[in-house]
C-alpha cells in the first residue's frame, strides 16, 4: 500500500464512505503481503523506499549481467528509481534491453533511471576531489547524491599539492550544506577543507597512491586521525556510501517546507 493509497483510505473513513473495520482489514492485508519480489537468486526489496526514502540499490560487483538486468527490471516495474553501482558496460547492455531509458555514467560506473517522487534536498552537496585519478569515486558519490534528489556542485583536482587551487574556491565551499571530499595518497584534503567550513565533511579515501599507500589504507588512517572538527569517514573507494550520507544530511525531516532550516542559508545546520 502506497502513501497515497493509505491517505485515500483515511479520507474515506473520515468522510464516512468506508467503515473503520473494512479499512483495518485492508491495511492488515497489505501488511501481510511480502514487501519483496523473490527471483530465486535475489529477493528484491520493493519496500525499502518507504522505510528509508530511496529504493534498493544494486551492487554490480559479483553479479552476472542477466542477474543485474532482472533485478533492475523489478525495481523499475515497481515505479521506483534505479541505481546500479560498479556496473560494467556488459551489465548496462543487459539492463538497457529491459529498461531502454536507463542511462550509463561511464566514469562513475553507474546505471541510473529517474522515476517516482524523490524529495529535493535543502541545500547543495559539494563533491571535491584531490586529483583526476580520484574521479571515478568522486563521480560515484555525485551520481548517487544527484539521483537521491540533491543539487550537486563539483570541485575537482584541488589537492593539497597545489593548495591555491582550493583556496580560490572558498565561496563555493561556504555555499555548500555538506561536502564530500575524495582523496588518495596521504588523504590530507578533507582536513584542510574541514578547517575552512562549518558544515559536515564526509571524507572518502581512495585506493590511489604509490606503494606505501597500501591500497588506500594510508589515506583511510589519515582521515580517521583528522585534527579538524566535523569530519566523518567512509570506507576506501566508497563513493556510494558518501553520496548516501550526504543526501541524508541534506534532507532534514522538514526539507519539503519553504521554511526548512538552511533554505535561505545552506550553512545553517540545525
């Protein structure tokens, strides 16, 4: 039972067109219906958007193109938005065969389709990355947050090796409601950004770097030991997780209101 169906049911009871006992039976029947589609190899959680505000997201790693396409088909058929992460071109070809309108974001390695009602965020999510090598992870975060209903600003190639590139962009940093900072090597950029702003900074370590970076572990530990306030850290290369968290921060409970905190001043986190 969708939110609109439930509201219609309540209105019918209020107007006297429907007896409360009949309405109760309909609600109980809807609750007993399994909120997932069993495909045998996967149980597609068609109820997740109602619980968490966004549909189930498909991780493309470890699944065959046919499996990804079958799951995507069920999600789209339920009227929900589609997001497949870490998807290869072969997976996109399979998805497009059943969802012709699906879009492939090559750099982000993501497949998307916009549909359904997705509330807009209260402010802007700024995605910053240290270098060009970090772009796939940064774009994964950007595509994720964008599909989840957020205004996105991209600030790329502003690593600490050329700090002037970042400092000249301070007006954009100050306008953001939440900032995702993606960096490899020693992972210093999130600390620098967090020292310049008064909004949450989500740090994303990447596996980019030379031998002693240990596949991103050096950046991860550096970000976890940040001396700047307001820095939270996700796992190595987890652009998707950062995009999700940024969207949650940018969607306060009253974000749909014209007077929602931050609509006039995006930095005014309540």
